[in-house]
C-alpha cells in the first residue's frame, strides 16, 4: 500500500513537471508569435517547390509487389523487348491506304516502338485472304468498317512519355481513332485529376468554413483554422518531393483527409483558449500559453491513434497503402505542430478582428442530453445488440470492384475505346505470354492450340500462330519476328472476350497459366488481367493484416494514454461498431465499393474518430476522480464534450462529403462518401452507445484503470 502511494505521488510530480514544461513552451510561442508567422510563411516557398516537382503516379497496378511473377514479367518485357506498354487501337471508317498512312504517322510519334497490323504480318501486296482467317478477322471487321492495330511503346505503362504519346496519337485523327488499354485509361485519369484536384480542396475548405462559422462563436476564427491547416497541408505535400512520387489517390485525398482529421485539434485549442480566458481574465497571452499546454497534452495522445491508423496501412503488401499511409501520418504530425505554433500566433495577432466577428453559435444547449442518455442507457445497449448482427453481416458481404476503367465516366475516350473494342471485335482483356525461345515449334503450336480452345479466347497472336500452311516463315517480316522472338524469349499475345477483373477472365488466366507451365515451367502470363487477379489476392490478405495491426496499435495506445486494460476494449468495440454500420450499408443498398474501401475506411475511421471517444473518456475520468458518482460523471462527460465532438464530426463530414459528390472518379468519390458518413455515424455512436457502455461497465473500468478513483480512495 505504501509503495503504491509512493508511486502515485511520484507519478503526479512527474505530471506536474511535464505540465510546467508545456506551459513554458506555450509562453515561448506567445512571445515569439511574430517570428513564428514570418518563418511559417517563408517555409511555404520550398514547400510549394517540392509540391510542384513531385511526380504523380496514376497507375494503381504499379504498386503491386515487385517480386510477383506478373511484375517480373513486365520488367522482362521492357528489358528484353524494349516494350513497356501496349494499346489496342480501333480505327473506324478508313480505307486501307489511309490506315497505312495513319500507321506511318503513329510510328513517328516519340516513344511508339511499333505498330502491328495485318501489313506487319506480311507484305501488303500479299492478298489478305492468304492470312489465317482468325488473324484476318481479328484485325478487320468489314461489316463495321473497323480496323484493329496493336500499338507498342518503349516506356512503361504509366510513364509520362507513354501518356504523352497516347495524347499525340489521339490527335492524329478526329473521332476515328480509339485507343484502349491501361495506358489510355491512366491518361484519362490524369486528365480528370489535373482538372479536379484543385476543386477538391476548394470544396472541402469552403464547406468546412461554412460549418465552422455556423457552429462556432466567430466568423473569422474558422478562416485562421483553414489557413494554418492549409499551410500544414502544403508543408506535408511539399515534403513528398523526397520520395519522388505519390499516387493519384494520395494526391487527391491527402489534402482533404489532413483537413478533416486535424481540424478537431484547432477546435480544441480554441475552446481551451476560451476556457483559460475565463480563468485568467484580461491576460490573453497567459490564457493562450495554458491553452497551448492543454492542447499538447490532450491532442498528442489522440493524434497518436490517428497516426497509428495510417501507419497500419504501411503493412500492406500492395504499396499504395504505404504511399497513402506515410503521407497522411506525416500530415497529422505536421498538423499538430502547426496547431500549437502557427494557429495560436494568428489568433493573438488578429485578436481584435476576431472579437469584432463573434456571434452566437447555432448549436443549441446540450446540457440535458447527458441525463437523458444515462437514464435510457438500457435502450441504447439494446439498440447496439440489435443493430450489431445486421451491420456485421453487411460489412462481411460487400461487393467490390477492381476494374478502375469500368467505373470512369462514359464520355472518356478510353471508356469509349474499350466499348468500341468490345462491340466491333468482341475483345475485352489483352495479355501477353512470355515463353522460352527454345520451346520447339511443335510444343509451341500445341500450347497455342490449347489456349485457343479455351472459352472466351478471341485470338492468340505469336510467331507460331502466324505461320499457317499458306505462309512460309520467310514471308514474315524480320522486324515482326524480332518483336515476337528475341532469341531468349518469345512473346505471344492472348486476346480475350472477357473484361478485366471479371470472374470469367480470372478463371481464364488460371487456365492459361496451367497450360503454359506444362510446356515451359519458366513461362509467365503478364498484362492487366493477370495483374488485377494478383491484386485481388494480395489486397484480400492485406485487409486482414491491416485491420489486425490497426486495432492492436490503437488498443495499445489507448491502454497507455488512458492507463486502462478495459477501456481499450470498450472504445475500440464502439468505433468498430460504427465502422460495421458504415461499411454494412452498401451491402443493403446494392452499392459496389472500390477494393481499397474496406482497408482505408477501416483504418482511417477507427484512427480519426476514436479521438471523439478518448475526449469523452478523459472527461468521464476527470469527473470520476473528483468524486462524482457514476451517472453524474458520465452525464457531465457527455455534456461537456458533445459540442466539440459535433463540431469536429460536422467539419469532417463537410470536408469529405462535397468531394464525394463532385469527383468524377468513383474510387475517390466512394472513399470520400464513406468517410463523410462514417464521421456522422461515429458521432451518434460515441454520443449514445459509449455513455451506455460506461454505465454498464463502470465498476470494471474503476478496477482495471488508473486515475478514475478519487485520490482519498487511493491512499
């Protein structure tokens, strides 16, 4: 008992010393507010340079691990054949001579390696009828006056040079040339992102400003919130220059997410500043110093959970998670620093202007809601138990998509090209087999014949597939043969009737792999369809890993911050319940989600909105430690924290909801919509279910936590 008392005394002395240090830091920020603002604005110059010079990667498949067969095959294709990407080009309404002219123009485009058409297979003076029927039909649709060409590039699928070449080829004809394939899709995604990215920030900031102006007691304070957070966002995005590039998903979401998840830090600082003004009337500098101290103490603990959510994404094998996770974890840290330095400096410098813009907030008095919830807590526990089952079922039965191209607007050129390819030539996915050049002609032909007989295979195009009984090898142009066989590897195109990411094409890929491995153990199947199949397998494993890591990390952080064994279980369970509801709704509405939705929402909603629960728990802990009875302590905690939680949740909602409606890219739109809805669901769950949990488990919490019992009972 004496040892415990000694530990308790030493612990409090340590906390007092830490508090004094934080107050000293706050006083320095107050004292040097002008230099802080000058330095912070000067830092925008290198940040802007870094932001402008950070490359954006628009190819999702490039984030697959480099050690899988499909990615190794892509490297071999580029290294051995000088072919990094290809596109199927449908030309409509042209006679042969014009097509030949177009082909020549395409070859002149920088980084176009080759253009394969029927005249590439044999001299154009040779009658087309001499070619195998399947080859002839694959490249020409006389009924619809359409011609198919394969355009290969000497740079990778999403390289800037490839995307520029796509744009130049599109410009060669008007409404007669349709380029399909991943590179064409990436080109259109880049175009959309470049046109919409700025609007994402404008919409998020504008709607957040409106919400904050109405829910807070000043019209001007939200401006400084947004200004300081905006500076933190630019610092964060500018530092991405060190890594060289970020994904377009990260570029689109980083600013919006950083605004959404760090806004509550600014709200907390302002509310603390107001409280300390009442504590130190007439001394705003002292009030701000203490507000900074309080903010650091409270915000650092809650921000760690948000950082942990993003860090968990770094455990994904699909490195898009690491890309977004690192940027956002870094953004939260920078956001906290800006909140306790730049924002206080702005508030003090513009204090007089802020005072002139004060008004009455629209949020009504919430002083009675605590008593209502604690009296009716059984009802909310019952609702929790009733909703949990359907929510969990919906959460585990969502339908997801992996084909990014299939969710893009119909008026995009790549989408129109994919539709044209399907309509005129009955083709969906196109993949490549890489096999040993030493594979005998007999085995190669047998292998090709087996693949041709598979359901949904439209065409197999390789060296041995071209040579029919009427065409001797000598009639095949040398350039064409080199494109298909470099002496080490031979390349075989497989064109499928099935669309990428469909169950049919995945089964087809598995069947092709089984066939080619029987003839050549080193053979590999590469292309968009097999890469997407790998994506499905990898992200399924990643979801389980990331979910586990995020829950464990946040569990440990809550246990340390709140000094409790039971509270981490309760808080995580409550927020996970909110996640189940949020992610379960699409299952009942028939909404198909992007494949990364479960991973992103599961980590971000948990990491960001558990802060609401931690805030209320700290209030509950403080009231209980001061001797308040269970019901009184819980009611007080809810009443005193609910306004901050509402303002934070509404600003989170505003920042993401508008972007979700505006974005033309379904992946971005879906993620933002889910995040917006998740913030509101978490708000209601924390406001009604968490206090009910406290009512039920109060005794358990007191016996498994430090700091809840009044000091006299600890002696």
